[in-house]
């Protein structure tokens, strides 16, 4: 499935995000500014989210901010998350 995908925030709003677009930037564009925005480069850990449902791929993320175990549990840095399907996320 090629985007744009619908990203829903648990208990919050929703926005659309293209397949090659970072969830964090799409969220900012959509005006959902209830997430912290820092380096936008996978290093500071401020934009941490948990993907509850859906498929995604990630770019390089600091393992100091997201451990392997956390990653398996769905935690990710929104500035490094690219949706592959519609997503349900927790912020
Ligand atoms: S904004 Fe710094 S890790 Fe995402």
C-alpha cells in the first residue's frame, strides 16, 4: 500500500503521512504539536512514541534512547518513523 497513510493518536487527533515521510514532520504539518520536537535526527529522544498498531520502518535511532527491547515493544522516535500502513500511535 502506498501512502498517504492515516495516523491516529490514541486519545487524540489524526493526520495523514506519506510513505516516504517522517511521522514527526507530518504531525507538525498537521498541527498536532502535542509531541516534543528536538533534533529531528534520531538523537535526542524527545519525540519518542509507541506504535500500538500498524506497520512502519525506521531510520537510524540512538540505541541510548530506544533499546532493542523497547523497539520490539513498539517504541520508536517519531522523527525516524516512516509508515508502511495506517498507524495507531501513543504519544
Ligand atoms: S526529535 Fe530528536 S530524536 Fe526525534
